């Protein structure tokens, strides 16, 4: 059974990868999304439980397909 925390970490890592590819700081990324920088940090660390609506909103704000963000990797232990 997959732990939801592993899924959150994977989603967060996917957002981080895309943010870095776009050469955006967490501050600029947060500005685009319309959230606080601390919230972005929590997402990228897998500490923020995201709704599907929020995942779509964030992905849309940086023009990344949602399926790319939801590409779940196995967490390394």
C-alpha cells in the first residue's frame, strides 16, 4: 500500500523540478501562484496536503500539464 506522504513528497518534488526548469525562485513561484513562500516550501517538502483543485491551480499558473505533476515516483528510503 502506498503511503500518502510519499505521494505528497513526489508531487512536491515534481513542482520543484518544474520550478527550477523555469528558473523561478520560490518567491517568484509563490508570487505567480498567489500564495506565501512558506506554502511553496511546504509543498516542495511534501508537508502540505494539497487538494486536487490546488494542484490544478498551481500547475496552470506555470503552464505545466497536471499529469506531469502527478507522475508519482517511488520514494527512496
